[in-house]
C-alpha cells in the first residue's frame, strides 16, 4: 500500500507539472482544488460503492437480464420484399458515435441538419488534429466533465439532430450497463421513451409509472427509494413529449401542483418528469435526457451538470458503418468509394440514418447487373428518388392508385414539416384518408406507443429527410397546380429554416434525372406543375440576388444556389445567375459541400467577375472544391479563411494557368509562411493577369519576401499593388525589396505597414526611390519603428523622386525634428507628394511652422491625428490656411488638444480659404464657447463639405445649434455624433 501511495503521489506531481496547455487535465486539477479534495480521494472515486442489499440482488439480476434481452437486438428497417425489418445483434451492427461536451442550443436560422452539418466539418478537422475533446459514455456522470456532483444528484443533457443515433446510443448504454461494462455505481437503471408516456392521461405516481414498464419490481421499490444515489433515470425524446416542460417557467416554484416530491404522490406524468429532472423527487439520483437541438431551450433553466452533443460519425466510423451494412465487403467498398468521391453525398455521412438511406439506395447499383453505373445518384434528390423507387419496386403488396396514395402521404408529410411534427397518429391518417394497408415496407414504420389501458399505434417516417422528400414529391403529384407557387412562397416566409431541405427536393424533382425513376410507378409528372415549380425557383434566386448584403440574405442566396444544384438545370442557372457581375458570401461559413455547389453553379456562368469569400472559413477542402472555377474571376477575395501554405500552393497552380483571368487576389490573414512563397513567386513570374496581391497579416517573414522580390524583378511581372503589412519583416529583406522597386516597371502601390523595417530598412528603400526608373506612387510605412534618422534618407529621396504621391508614416517616432526634415523635402518644387500621413508621431507646436510652409505646394491631404499640436500649433496652421495659394483639401486634426482658444483663428482662416473640403476636429476640447465661431465658419465658408466635431465638450444644446446649420448649404454635413 505504501509503495502504491508513493506511486500515486509521483503521478499527481507529474500531472501538476504538465497540466498547463492540456485543457482537460488542467480542468480536472482545477476542479479538484476548488473542491478541496485530496487527489488520492479522487483516485478512489467509485471504489467505495454501496453494495446492493442481499434481498434486492434477485430483482437486480432479473432487471439486468430483461434489459439485456430488450436491448441486445437492433431492428433495422428494410425495403426488401421478404423482410420488412431485419434484426441484428447490437454489438455486431453498432458503430461508435462521437460525443462532445459544452454544445448548447442556438436560435436556428436554418434547418437543424444543415446548421449542425456546418459545424460538423470543423469538428471533424479538430478530430484529425486531435484537438476534439470527446466524452466517453462512461464519463457522462463521473469525470472531469461532471466533477461537481451536487447532493441532489447529477444530470446530463445529450442532444443530436434527427437520425444521429440518439435512441440507438441510449440502447447501447442500457445494454452496456446490463452486461456490466459501465456505470457500476448505478444499482438500477430505468429507461423511458417520452413518446411512450404521451398516452398516460390519468394521474399516476412514480411507483406505478415504473411498475407499468417494469412490473416485476412489485413491492421492492420502496427499498430503492432509500438509496437514490444508486438510481439512473433515462428519458429519450424530450422533443417528442406532448406536454411542454419549460424549466424557465417561474410559476412552477409557486404552484405546488407542478411539483412532485413524493414517489407515492399521484400527479400528471409531465409533473413527475419535471420533478425528476429538477431533482425534487428522490434527491440524489442521476438523470439523462436526450433531445433534438430544437427542444434544448426548454432545459436552459434546468439543473443540468453536463451538456453534450452526439456528433455522429467523425472519422473512420463512416467506412465502418458501410462495412457492417453490407455482408458483401466488395459491395461495401464499392458503395463507400462512390460516396467518398462524391462530396455532395459524402459530407452528410455524419449521421447514421443518412448512411442507412445511402446503403439502401446505392446498394442495388453495385449488386444488380441491370443497373447502369452512370445512373448512380449524384445529388441528394436523386439519392432519395432511388430510395422511394426501390421501395416501390420491391414492395410485397400491390396498392391501388399509388400516385393518389403518395399524394396523401405527401400532404400529411408537408403538414408535419410545417408544424415541426414527426409523429403521426390514427387521427392524422383518417384526416388524409389513409389506411394502414397502404403502407410500404420501410416507408412508414409502425412504432407501438404504450397506453394505460390499451396499446395504440403511432407512425413516423424513417427519417425527417424522407418526410421532407415525400412532402416535396406531393407537389408534383397534385392534379391542380394553380396554388403551388403561393404555397411555396408562404413556406419560404418561415425564418427558422424548417423548409430548406424541402425546397432543395422541390428543385431537384424538377430534374428529369430525379423524376424518371419515380414516374415509372407514379406516372408522369404534369409538365405544367414542373414549369410552375421551376418558375418559383427562378423567382426565388432572382429575389435573393436583388436583396441586400446581410448575413441572412447571403444564407438565403446560398440556399438558392443549392436549389440550382439539385435541379441540375444548366439553362435555369444561366437564366438566374448568368447576368450577375459580383457575388459576395463574405462572413458566411461555407462547408465543403457549399463550395462544391458554388463550383457547380458558377461553372455554368461566365458573367461573374468578382467573387468575395472573405471570412467564409473555407479552408483546404473548400478551396479544392472551387479549384475548377477560380481562374475565371477578375477579383477573388479569400481573406480570413485559414487556408495555410498547402492550399495557397494549389492556388498558385491556378495562377500559372494560361487561361487565368484573376487581376485582384486577396489572401490576407491566412497563416501563410515562407513554405508557400516559392510557389507564389513562381506564379507571379509567369502570370500575366494579376495586378493586385494582398498578403498582409500572414507570417511570410524576410525569407518569404525575398523570394517574392525575386519574382517582382522579373520583367514579365504585372503586379501593380502589393500588400505585405503585418508579416514580421525587418531590415534583412529591405535590400531585396529595394532591388525589386528599382527594376520593376509595374509596381505602383506598396504597403509595408506594421513591420519592423526600422531606420536601416528605410535607408535601403530610399535608395530605390531615388532611382529614376522607380514607379512607386503609394508607399505605406506605417508603424515600422522609424525615427528622424529614417526621414533624412526619405527626404533626400523625395527631392528627386518623380512618381511618389502618397506617403504614409503613421504611428512612428519621427518627432518634430523628423517633420522639419520632411518639410524641407516637401518644399522642393519637384516633390510630388499629395497625401501625407503623420498620425501619432509625437508632434508638437514646434513643427507647426514647418508644416505650414508646405501648404502651398502639391500637398492636398494631411493627417495629423493623435499628436499634440495644441492651440499654438493650430494658430500657425491657420495662418497657412488663409493664404490664397493653399492647396490643402483634407485636414485631420483628431485628438490634438485643441481648445476654444484656437477656434476663432481657424474660423477666420477658413472664411478666405478656397481649397479645404474636409475638416476633422474629433476628440478635442472645444466647448459651447466655440459654437459661435464654428457657426460663422459653417455659414460663411463655401468650400467645406464635411466637418467632424464629435467627441468634444459641447453641451446637447451646443450640438443641436451646430446640427441645425447643416441645411444652410447643399452638400454640407456637420457631424456631431459618429452615427450622423
């Protein structure tokens, strides 16, 4: 024992040393410290479990055996003639599902499957990088995810989209407990489907509720109440429970009929469920509730210890599923290969029900000789069309008028989609004149729902997407299509995305490839109906293209592109998108499947010249999907996409394409390093279209820029504008840049802001500026640790340079002495500088006279923001503004400690000024005393168009006086607030 204790102590000491940077380990140690627990006690969690009393062991063994028998088999629906349901051993068929923590509900603005699928791609990448923190089933109650087990008990909420495998996961959990694999600290587990509780309409107590489902417990339940810590209650399907349980309802704390605290007390079933989840009934037990994300908001105020979400299949589990689905492994491999090579079909393989549909729909193409490989489904609609086709082909009983039956099914399905309803009862069937004899194997599966007196039957489609497909199919089967467009428009007005997949199926079924197999059994779709539905899709796409650029509008436009893809209608795509010149999805997260859809639609249209995908998180997979269309655009914006070096290497290959038309390429904020610089440089040396390249906010460093500089020296380079800000550049690369500036004949705009070139780096660049062949017109050296020493070299260059008109020296340390040197160069008649940025350079009134001396030269735009010129400096500048030869058009004096003392000087100067159009006096110290001077300035000066005055010390009355003067002259704007 002593040796073991020493070993454990050494282990814990090692954990403490390495826990930083290991989030999960760090959380464990932090939680233990907060609890004040000894680590050895934590090591012994679960070792001191109470034994089941001897008189309960018999019922415990019987309970486990019955649960084992109930859960060991997995029922899988089939569409074969002979087998409606196939039964497998759970352990043989089950494929492990990934669960993660801390995923909470959000307000859905798109279909829940699409919303979760959008995030799923990011989770999959995290899993590949081993950054995904997963929860094993046995960790849901006793782990770092739920260490704080309160006296009232632990609770876990597990969410998952329809078809993700929630029910099967809970079945496996119960099976594993019954066979002794997990949760040894729980003596008894009681599992309920909330759907089964819907028909219990009488008042009932917890004891009778348990006996209704587990009658063999008899009179021993009172013994179980004595040790609630050994009990686990599982509730599956909160979203299917007919009685709304809202834990945010504060009335429950004041109205006693809502609270049940005694297992013998009779009350509504919903109150028993509520009280159990809130641990008011049998405090100390544990509870797990499973739900679709759409119902998670009901649990926001519940006492939930762990929030978890089932992600479904993240990695190799997808392939494992197909291997278990098909007995013939050659067929399994062929089907999986087809799915894997089709990104449209593959991306949604994260949830098992979809994989089941894939298996049933694609299997015959690889097992039946009469199936042609070229007809294998390639879109979602084609896939689901073949799913229904296989049912119709293989069903074992003939039905009269299958078209009419499917129309009725579809109408019921549409109502369900509209009302977010997935469970149907006999009343629904009667309403739509349906009979159970018309059911086809695998289409509507019958689920027994328990009643307190008799058994009643409820019906559900095998998956929500099948319900949505049948609802879409009904639109093509209706004998009178006159109201179809109205119905679709009303559905489109829903903003939570419930109809998104339905619309995709509608668009897809307008395609002959999707309709043809169904028409074999349901007769031809009415041409008039198809035309009306195509017209609706056309109007929808046109409408989205004409709307504004909000995120919701962009998402709607993306959905419209999915409609076009599903339709596989080239003429429709060209008619809707063919006249568009600019397309922007910036700020909208795009999955690889979205990119594949974009690639398909854009590949059909040659008019789009500008594509903006900034902040779309497309990463490697997305860029690969767009590879075939990237070369077509004149402007391609890919900033903030975390592309990385390997992806930019692919993009460089596009630039080398002789047909490449890209003129403007933005790649800022993509974590690019020197590794991709060689490929980019090669592309720049050969490309004849690219003129604007933005590589700012990356990690190219000096070595990367040296490679790019070599490409710029190539006589064939067409680059005119190059942005290299925020790339950790130093003086080491300045010589290479200078050489490029001296030889390049196209580069006119170079941004080097926010680097560390320093004075020595600028000295080298200045030598290039003195070269008569240098063509640079705009040079940004903002925030480069420059001092007055750098200005001496720059000043010498400005006196001889004939091209530079825009020089940005913001956020350096030039000081007054540096500006004096700069002013000397600006006074040279040959200097061409028109715009000068001196923001935040520690300037005082000492340099004001030097600045004033250049107001009559070429300078028209001067930025002196965030300096300390003060009133005396402003007075000197005002004298220069009076002069008739003053050329200044824009003057920024934001934050220069100006007060009322200089207001009169400024107003007086501007009464004679003929050039100033834009004056910025924001964040100074003017008060109401300056209002008369500014009023006179506004009333008498004819040139200013914009005067900014917010952030000063005017009273509300003073601001109002100035605002009222805004209409005294056409085109004049007086802004006293930023939002004006």
